[in-house]
């Protein structure tokens, strides 16, 4: 995955998942792999599969205290899958859920700005851009 070889990585992750079917780490690796295989002939099928896996993981993580960042990432990935499926409003809602869990999640904020612009909701996008600039200039050290 780190080298961007998603077509090669997916079968390996799926084989590992057969050995450890409850491994959330492997499931999230497969989700990322499925999201990034844009050249796949079955991309829509891959995205729907990723969404099903994410919905299951979200249900689990919602019941675990202290897992806000992990849950935010799952909503983010769901937003990506929905966006790639041309379901912009649902994707925006998923990015907003990620932001409610982690207000500094700049990737989710950036994607929500892009979707708002695409939808012609320029004033909302402008306000979020101000937040993005504020977040992006925070010195973490």
C-alpha cells in the first residue's frame, strides 16, 4: 500500500484476512486498497464493498470510548467512497461526521470544501476555507 501498488496489495490483504477474518487493521488496509484501485473494471463494486466494511467498522468503533480519531478516519474513508460514487451530499455528511469527531481533521475539511464548491454552495465553502487556513497554520510543536 505504501508504494501505491494497490492491484498487487488487494489480493495479499484478502488472503491475510482469510487467515485473520476479524482483524480490523487488515480490513482497513483492504478498504484503502479498494478505494484507490480507480483503474479496476469493478471499481463501483469495490467502492460498495469498502462502504459495507466501513459501516460495520463504524458500528463497532462507535461503542468504544476514546476511539474518536479512528472513528473519524472511518467516516473519512466512507466519505471518499461516497464521493467516488457521485453521492456528494452523503459524502459531505460523512466528512462532517469526521470533523465532529476531530475538528482538526484537515483532509476531511479540505474535501468538504471541494464538495461545497462543486455543489455551488460557495458561502459555506468560503467559511470552511477560513477554518482550514486557521487549522493549517497551527504549529503542532
